[in-house]
């Protein structure tokens, strides 16, 4: 028998009946004791958690999906993390969270130092760095964490405009983006000059001072910061979204190669629980 292999009761009895087993082990009382002992060990092994997963996500808030700022997770960490925690528990896993800058999250998962990353959209480059839930050659949107939209923000009366199809920039002004955010790829493809900084506050401050012509950011992040900075009378959001994308829990290729069945179970559980949990949790996070 190989190390760690469990044997059936029938096989166990056959071993006990063998002449090689000392006679004192062949009594019915001893037989029952040894069978019970084997059953206890087998049950303990089955009941043990399937895995411990370390998940990385940005140190900046993306409320209500990711709450709090800094390196520690708050008591109410956000809807995305609540959904992931429930899905992981359903798969028999414990989750451990670590917060990093956006680029360090990507590098950590690429290197296999973290098992996964929270709330990332898909593009070809990220697909080479991390494992996504797939359906054929494309990510499976049914197993997303959330759907989020980017909008373009400008000073009121600014010259940059986006009508949903065409971006007009008659003064060839730079557009601000947050470092590591995927909207940069779309704007670069449109021939737009970009300026990257780390935080939403920095970009909105630059926009307010006229140092950039517009700012591209997800509305659920930018809108509350505009209110906090009291810039509602100075900055406007253009009505048509720049981009609407699905966002996912990803796994490192190292973790997925070792535990594909666990990753798939968690992604499936996310699909099963996402809509109902988002609906029930949203009012709590907006209190």
C-alpha cells in the first residue's frame, strides 16, 4: 500500500485474516477497533479544507466592490470579496487577502507569489499572465465578478468629447489615467497622449487645475471622489461610456495548473451567487 492510500474494509479484513498477522490482532474486538481507527482518520482527511488561497487586490478603493484604502482589508471589504469568500467556502477553501499597488498585484500573480487577483478585466496580455474562466478562446462572462464602465471626465466646457463612437480632441490634450488600468490600451489605440498617476485624487486634481484635458476612470470610483473633493460644479462626466467590461477573479497559472478543479468550482460558484449577493449587499454598502 502506498503512503497516504486508504483501503477498503473488505481489503482490511483480508489483511487481518492473513497468517502473517499476529493472532492477537485477529480478535473481533481488535478488528473493530482498528476499523474504527481507520475510519476516523479517513473522515478527518475528507473534512480538512481543500486549500488555502492567497488573493491580491489593489490598495485603492473601488467601492462598493473593493472597500477601504491602504494595505489592510477593512471589516467590510467590499461586494467582490464577499462573493469570492462565499464561493471559495463552497469549494472548501479558505481565502487570505493581500493588498498591493495595481502593478504589483499583476506581477505577484504572474510570479505565482499570490494565487489569484481580484477584479481584473481581460485582455490578451493579462490572459498570458493569469488564468481566467474561459469559454472556448474567450473569457466566460457568465462567471464574471461584475460589469463595470469607464467614462470620460472633463472640466465643464472642455473641448474633448466622446459621443460613444468617436473621440474628438481638437487641442491634442493629454488624458489622465490611473497606472495599470486597462483603459490606457484603448486610448493609446486611438492615438491619445496619456499621463499616468497612481490615484484618482491626483488625476482629478490635475483635471481641476487644467493640467490634463480629461480623465478616464470607472464611474463607481470617480463619482464619489468628485463629491468628496467638492468638484461637482467644475467637472462633468460625458454621458456615453468609453468602455463597458466584465471583471473577474483570476488565478495564477501556477495555481491553476496545480488545482484546476478548485479554480473551476470557485468560478462556477461565483456565477451562481453573484447576482443575488450583489443585490442583497448593495444597500448595505451604500448606507
